C-alpha cells in the first residue's frame, strides 16, 4: 500500500480515528497490528524478516548488556547476522555477478539469485538495528522489551524509507499515552498533504521525461542542453520524491502524536560539499558520521592520508547501501572525493576558525557544489557507467547543439528550480503565519486556510496521480 494512493489516505484516516478512540494501553497493540498489515501489503512473505531482526537485536543486546565482558562479542555477532541477511536479500545478485566476472565464468547462470523478491525497507531497518546494537554496547539506550523493538521496526510511517530513527529517539514515544491535541492533526495533515503534492505533482511529472532520457538501451548521445537539463531534472525529481515521502512519514507519525526527525533542509542551498550532506538525507548522514566516520577518525587520530582514504571508502559504502550496482558505488566515491577536496582546501587555506571566505570564493564553492552534486546524480540515475559517461561528456566537454524534448520539459524543470530557490523564503513566511496563528484561540488561518489548502492539495493529487509511481527510495 503506497503512501501516494487514495487507499492509503482512506486507511490512514480510519486508523487515526481508531487510534485516538482507543485507551492508551490498547494503542500499542493496534499500532503493531497496523504496522504488520501495512508491511504485509507489500508482500506478506517477508513479514517474518523484520521480526527476525527484532529478535536478533533483542537477544544480542540483552546478552551483551548482561555480560559486559562479552558485550563486544555479542554486538559483532548481531551485526554480522544483520549484514548476512542484507547480503542475501539485497546484494546476492550483485555479489554473484561480480564473482562470476572475476572468476571468468560470466556466462554461468545464477537464476536463483533473482528469484527472491526484494524485502521492502530492509536497508533502513537494518541500519536502525545496527545503530541500536552499538548504542546498547555503549550504554546509550536502556534495553527495551521485545514488544517495544517490534513496534520500533514495524512503526509503519518510517518502516519502508525512513527517516532512519534511533531507538533512543523513538522507543520512549511508543507508550502512546499522549493525550489528544488538535495541533497533532494540523501538523500531521500539513506534512502529509504537502508530501503528496511534492510526489505526485512535481516528482512524478519530471519523472515522465527522466524515464525517457535514461531509458535502458538508449544509446543516443544527448546534446549539451539536454544533458544538463536531464541532470538538473533528476536532481529535482529525487529531492521532491524523497522529501515527499519523508514529509508523509513525519506527518503520519505526527497524526499519532509521535515526532520523527527531520531528513531534509533545502539541500540545494548548500554552500559546500560537507554542507550538502548536512542538509540531504540528514538521518543517514548522522548515522554514517556517528557509527562509521567518527570511529575511523578516532582510530587514525586525524592523520590526513588515512582519513581521506577512509572518507572516500565510507562514501563508497554509502553508495552501495543505496543500490547493488557500480553506478551507486561510483556516485558514493564521487561524493567522497568532493568531501576530501574540500578538506584539502580547508587545510591549505589555514584561516582562523569562523573566518569568512571572500565573496568570490564563497560563490565559487556554492556553484561548484551544485555542479558536482548534479553531475553525481547523472551517475546515480544511469543504468550503467557507459550511459553516465555519454551524458557527462555532453555536459562538460563534448558540446553539441540541439534539443530533444518538448518545451514543457525545459519550462517545468526551470519552474521547479525556481521553487527550490525560493523554498527557504516560503517556509519562513509560512512559519511566521503559523506562529501568529498559535496565539489565537480560533485562528482563521487554521480554521479556514488549512482546510482549503488540504482540499486543493487533494485535488492536485487526484488530477496528477495517473500512474501511481513508486517512491524512488523505496527501491533501496
């Protein structure tokens, strides 16, 4: 059951009404059953997998907590089990295919590797489970009950594509004993409707042309104009697609009185490569920083060369986490290289901490960051390295005139780009209006403007939802 479907909206409305009508003691069982049903709607055969993950981390975490001398062993046992599951269900085809190439048996058949369906959300709840085990070992979280862990992994708003939540952020909220407040409905509906519009009106429209431009087997060489617009359009598409999902996830949780962490903060306004990752998929960035990069940095004690190599390697793993393909790995390596180049620049500049760069340098880095990010999106979206090379060559050194798409494609891409540019201003103005509304008992803004906006958003959804396209990140 996809978020961007009329069925989900109707079921969500019913679920919220039932949830708030139930006593606090019954809400936990209701949310767990709702989460199981939601996950089963994507394939009932894999409902056991998050349950197995919950059991693995519960047993390993509890034993590690009870036996401090063996805590490290239990932690690595649990992490190894989780990684084995991830390798079997997500990377088996990629691993076998590359093994066949390196062993010289590329023609061998490994048909069984593609017969097992992909379990939805496995990348996200595996990271959450690994983070939980590390937090338990470091005594950052108390050992919850098995029911709490099942609720943690089956909490349906974020089970498929995040945000990546830590146990210490979500488990304390899973008592579901908050009293009903009207603001939960407004705050939740705001995010759900806006996320729906982001997905169906913006991302899906751009996706129609993107699917054509990146069609498998399309060997034509795009013009320079087309190459740049395809890169920018996909960058905008994946942002509004994933931000749309995140808004719907945060909004759904808020309707139940639960707060999930933010995942985006206008990433295309980043002034440097590190700032991009501080704004894009923020829960993943924080996970990588806390559980991978900081431990590695501490091991090398800031030595530049090992640190740079490990940073590129970690970002390569981030790319592999996104998808089982070399284009994803290359995308991660590109971002790792961007981060290293910026660190080298900072070390070379040797300016006092907090000292501003010259306006020219600041603008140059902002432009370079945008260009680098959109170039990397080409690799991310391409079906293979050859396709990425053709598009990137058209963008940067094989200049060719001409255009292959309707004027509407270029116009829509430009309009969405402008929307991205003014997004911080719009959000600030809306925030100011909300603050003024909170001081009034019966605010006309909430009583009248909000419902009208909801109806308009739902109307746009009904008008544009022709193909019910899947969220991009649900594939990872």
